[in-house]
């Protein structure tokens, strides 16, 4: 049998060994974030359909949320507050506790490549759920940045007149819609891969629910 390879970049774990794998605040913010992000995605698809950015790309109404444009906007704006405030709590607690640096760094292109090759050939170990492999670290950091881009491009579309600098940074109103759509597509792709990986390692779901 081939040896399973541990992730290349070890985590400098400073928490005691009996501490939960995922602290309580992390689990709460993760699930609130997942609920808010999914509500925003499904209601956003209905809003998009009312005025498609790309000719030929229309989302089937049956997989959208809100029932009609007005209903979808209500869902989108309600979930927006949850996403933003919960996201601020997640980032602030991660940085203040030092978890952000110990959990996601060090991270190098070499480590990502090695862990990606090991993962694709089925040789990446998942024995220690305290430790993210380099591909996970990159994916989680990328989706956090992607969510920030989603919020900022959304703000540029929603309050385009009030935030002219933001609008111009996004390349103008029409381009902000393209940025918003592309960032949504990236998040959707992340969710598909993320949920597939969780299904392959179901114990990770238990730890994200119970902490250990
Ligand atoms: C939009 C939706 C989602 C986003 C943006 C998201 C994002 C993330 C991020 C950033 C992390 C790392 C958290 C950290 O350690 O700081 C994470 C971990 C995790 N997520 Fe999600 N997530 C989403 C949906 C889901 C869903 C639907 C599930 C369950 C099916 C799930 C299950 C997990 C699990 C189990 C982990 C821990 C992985 C591990 O320990 O290896 N997530 N997620």
C-alpha cells in the first residue's frame, strides 16, 4: 500500500491538545456565513435574470430564491447584513486570536503544488483535522478574498452614486456587474468543490458541527 503523505506545511499550533479542533465562534461564524452566502447566491440569480449581464446566460427560475424580482431583492438585502457583520466578526476574531496566521501560514506555491498533486493521486493524508493542507489554506483564503470582492462590487452596484471611487475602481457601473457575477461564479465553484471534499472526509463535517 502506498504511504499517505502528510500536508507539506506544518501548522504552528499554539492551542492546548484538548482544545476543540474548531473553536465555538469559528463554527458559529462558518455556518452563519454559509447560510448568508447561499441565500445571497440563490436570490442573486433571480435578480440577475431580471436583467442578464451576459446574453445567453439565464439561470433557471426554479433554482432561484425569492419568487420574483422584488422578493429576491428582499432576500438579497436581508442576507447582506448577516454576511457583512458575521464576516467582520470572523476576520476580526481570527486575527485577534492569532488563529489566522497559525492556521493559514506558512503557505508557498511549492507546498500548494505538492499537496495538489498528492490530493489528485489520492495520497494526501487527512488523519489530523487540526491541520489544513496547503490547497485548503489557499482555497479558504481565496474564498474569503472573493467574498470581500463580492461585497465591494455589490456595494458599487447598489450605491453607485454614493461610492463613486469604488464604482470607478470596479471599472464603472456595468463592469462592477461583471465583477460581481464573476466573483459569484468563483464562489459557486468553491462551494461545489468544498462540499464534495467534505463528503469525501465526513469526519471534517462532524468537527465543524461539534468542534471535535
Ligand atoms: C458559501 C458557502 C461556504 C463558504 C464560503 C465556506 C467557507 C469555508 C471556510 C473559509 C472554511 C475554513 C474556516 C476556517 O478554518 O477559518 C470552511 C471550512 C469548512 N466548511 Fe465551509 N463554507 C461554505 C459552505 C459549507 C457547507 C455547505 C458545508 C457542509 C456541507 C461546509 C463544511 C465545512 C467544513 C466541514 C469545514 C472544515 C474543513 C476541515 O476541517 O477540513 N462549508 N468553509
